[in-house]
């Protein structure tokens, strides 16, 4: 693997225009900007309805400087397969074909097409940005909304069910590369996307993207909140390369160290305010057990 | 060269001759032999194409949409519930103006499950904006597939080639196999106007506003309604383009000349039976019998259903006494869809024919020649009034069937 | 007949800035960089650039010193929050627009 990317050697070339419609302090905006730097110009994007649709802009102006096809909600991965098939038919094998979808579009309505593409071994990169609810439609619960979170469809009790572990589901397909990342660690994300461009077959990257309006925190804390999710041990950064699991540096650093309590993470956001002490303790115990293993 | 093969193989061979580049398909009865044949063509390298065994029809059309947007000739095929599962994608493909060709092997729709033929599946998709061609025999299947690719890329609108499940898909008939060189001359490679190009990046199918909006270069660009209006205008203009394409096909292959409706013994007819697909050929036998009895009757097979060839239909039916429309589909709670469309076309005539509607063959119920003869004899004997409540043929309504 | 040109209209957007207008007008607070504290400004070396890396809106330049494009800066404050030198302060936009007049 190439040297780790640093701020100083990270390319200055931008593939996203300023003045786009993303919300102030958007975690997706950070990873989109950094991810496209890693993908580079010779890439084609496939995007279903999501916050990214809004970020990408309204006809006839696009905020993205890469070719992109917007597709129906359930079809993202299949459409990426279609682009790849066309590129193979046209002899343009060196193009990165990249599906970029939200957590609802991935874990819920799009999981069938994603599973199909993974099972077929299609040569695509699939990036799921996980802001843990249907943010674009106004913060409804999704499969990846964590337990206890208040959304507009879990307005009083918070979500009763646990977060769906999508990277584990995808890893069970036996694809060559699965990784998790966070907007709070953009260079780690950059290196993972870059690595994905060098691997043949399906690649899946699940990136945690804090959302100020949806999660209920001030726009300046996007990085802080994202870091807390990793440092409290709730959202782990790792790679599974050809079946081999390794923790990434931001999570690896936590091994054998005392982690901040998950309550720090919950207290920083409005969406967890229905969690009672028992629930917080239960989650803390689950996280502790996971890290003890 | 004449060969004897099934309708599904005729379709697959037409797809191969059209040098399709990307195929995505999900198996469904009675489309499966077509899909299997295509995978065999690709695996045996008789056809250089990408074959994607997708996990659903929704994804089949997703692959076609994306592959077409990227600038390749794309094909899929389906039937019945598979077509309905694609519905959202059918709208998407036409809104994005992609020259995809899809074979629809007509089958009834569940519930209850039926695997047998009727035409409810494709008829239910008449409003999505796809061009719909209907074949009546194996020769028309292979010819229509080749013409469909030419038409689709000429007008930038996807085309469905529909043919009856089992009656055509699984029966064997002789047909002429066009020469590859002739097909190549007739059907040039697909050269897209816009495609997914890293050298000239565009963002396709973005959110489009209700009103017009200036672009990056300052010129005003259309709103949603202008884009949809343009699609409708182009669909209407596609009638002329298809007539030209059919003429060119006829010059090269010696078959064609009736792109919209196929008339049989209609010239001096007082009565005209109308049907879509193989039923129109079955009706020819009935008409021959009635002619022997001195009844001046003919048959009109409708070969293009969308865009609706209203001028061809009007000129074929002008001056007739009674038009009898047989349909294996129904707009539930109203009438047969073809009946409604033909009646609408006749409305502008001063001396318009009486028109009757028969529903038959749903879910594969056998259509007996005697039944057709009885129905036509009845309508010709008493062409009294326009009947907006369709008559049903062959219903066996008995008490013990209820509940 | 004349050959008709088909498909004159599809929704194909072209890349360009400011799809959302001058998003600087969304700003409630404005980032002000104190160049006496800013590491690349102070050391005159290519260093730090945390604000450039983390900006969601590509409005910070990777230059010495870094500069912020206020036409499009939405004023999230991530740069101020994350600056390791504490060199960026978020001030009320209203007080600044007043000064400009």
C-alpha cells in the first residue's frame, strides 16, 4: 500500500463546486469533497435520491465536476454495474465506476441491488455515506439509525431497534474490500477510497457522516461529533481486505486505552435526549464487551 | 436463409444480429428461453456483449439505463409481473431518452398467478412513453427487434417489442434469417449525443424545476414540463420516422410496408375485426369463412400501439359500417384499452362506424375459432349502436365457481 | 421530408459554481483568521492547512496565508472549531456587513 496521505500532499484539485445546496457544516460535503479527490477525474458516479442529489444541484447546474448519472432509489448498485458493463463493452477499462448512496438507499431500499452486484463480483466501488436516517426527506428512521435515536418517525420513544450492520452484511458476500470510515478522519477515508480504486471486484466503503440538523448539534461540531463516535468505540474504523480484518489507526489507537464514555457522544447531540440512564448503561456495556473481545 | 425456430429464439437472434452490447435479464416464464439463448450466444462468443444475470427486473432495467447512458446498445426482456416490477424504471428510461429495446413476452398478471398469455402486462404500460410494437408471427418478431433498435436510436426513445407468450414464444415456425451484413448496413452503431464522459462531464437526470432556469452559460434551459412536452412531440414525430425506417427495411429485406396496421381483406369490407398480435392472424381464418358466406369483412392487426397511429387507423376504418375490437386486456372498470383508443380516433369522423368490444383469452383461456365466428356474426348481424360495455367471450359462469 | 432532430431536451446539468446562489448569504457568523496565530501565515511555511482539509464547501485556499472565499462560505465554523492554533474566530456576520458599508 502507498504511503499514508497527509494534508500537505493531498491534491489541491477540487471536483466539487462551492456554492452548492448542502446544509451548513454537512458531513457528507466533507467526505464527498475528499472522496472525489481520491477518485480523480477518470471516474463516473451513480447517485440515487439522497442528500447528495441536493448537493449535486438543480438542472441545469451541477456542483460535481465528474460525469454522473442519477438513478432510481432502489437501483444504485445495478446501475453502477450497467456503467461498468458499458465501459467494458467500450474498452474503457480504466474508469472508476462509483456508486455513492445514503444509508437509506443502501441499507433499506437498495440492499437487494447491492447484494446482487456483490454476489456477481461486479467491478464497482460502492460508497455508503451513513448519516443514520433519511435526512433528505426530513429525518425519518432508517435501517442504520442507532437504537434510541429520535427521528420524525420515532418522535417520542426513539428508535427501538438496533443499527443494521451493513458492512458486516456486505462482508459476508466475500467481496475483496470492505471498509468503514468517518468524516472526522478524512485522510483515512481518502486512503481507503484510493485503495479501492486499485482493487478489482466489488469494493464497499461505509462512511459515517455527522449531520448537524438531523442529529441536533451546532454546525461547528461536525468533526468533534464524528470523532466522539469513533473514540467512544461506537463506530469502529476498519478494513476487511480479502477477508482479513484490521482496525484502522483512529480505532486501533483505542485498543487497551480508556475510552471516553458513550454518554459524552450522546450528550453532544439532541437526537439521543430520550435515552434514559439504563439504556445508556446498557449501550456502554455492549460497547465495552465489544472492545473486550 | 429460412430456419424453423421458436419465437423466443427469433427474438434472441434479432438481438444478436443487432449487435447489442449490454444485456441484463432476470428469468420469468415465458421469456426464459429468450434469456437463455442470449446467455448462450454470449458464452459461446457468437455475440460480443456483456451479459449481466441480474437479481431482479428492476435491476435489469437499471443496468440497461446506465449502460445506455454510458453510450452502449442495451437490451432486456421480461413478461407480466417482471414488466410491472420494472415500471418505475420504464418511466426513468424514457424520461432520460435512452434507446433501450425490451422484448415483452406477453403474459397475464397476478393475482391470481397465471403463467399463460394475455396482453394485460404491456397494455398496462401504454402511458409510460415507450414505443410499443406488437408482432403477430416469428418473422415479425425478428424483424421488429432489428427495426426497434434503429427506431430507438433514431428518436432517442425506448421501444418494447411485444409478442404473445406460448402462442408465439414457444411455438416453432419458419422465418427468414436476415444476413448480418444486411443488418449492419440497416442498423449503424449507436452514437450517443451525450454520454457519461470524464472528458466532458455532465450530470444526468438531475432534479429539474417546475420553471425554466439559466444554465452555466447563461442560456435559458427548460423546466420539467418543457422536457416532457418535448418527449410527447418526439413520440408523435416517431410515427413518421418509423414509416421511413419500415420503408428502408422493406427495400433491403423485402418485408414490411405496413408499419402501423396490417390490413387483411379490408378494401371492400363493410366490417372490420381488430386485434393485436397473434390473435389478428387467427381472425384471418374466421374472416375467410365469413367471406365464403358472403359477409364483407376484413381484419386489421395493430402493429404499433404507442405512439398510437391514429391516422393509419382512421384511414383503415373510414367508411366501414362496424368495427369489432377483440382484446386480451382490459382497463378494469372501463373498456378494452385499444377499443377506447380506436373509438377516440373515430370520434372526429362525420360518418363514423359503429364499434363493438370483446374481451377474451385472459389468463390464457383458449380462444376457439368458433367463438370468434359467433361473435363476429352477431356483431355483423346487428351493428346497432356503439357498445361501451365490453362483451366477454367464452366465460363459463356457473354457481359452483363462485367463492 | 426534412430530417427531424430528436431529443433536444434532457436533464443533463453542466458543472458550475453557485448552484445554490451566493451561499455566503446563509452565513450567521463569519470566520476571521488571525494571521498572527495561523501556523502557515506565521511561519510562512506550507504547514497545517487543517481549515482547508475540513472545509465542507471548498472555500478555504491552501495558500500562505490561507484565505476564505466569503461569497460561498456558509459560516459553519468547523474551521474555527478545529484550528489547532485557535487562530479562527467566528464573529457575528451583522457586525461585519455593517463595517463593509
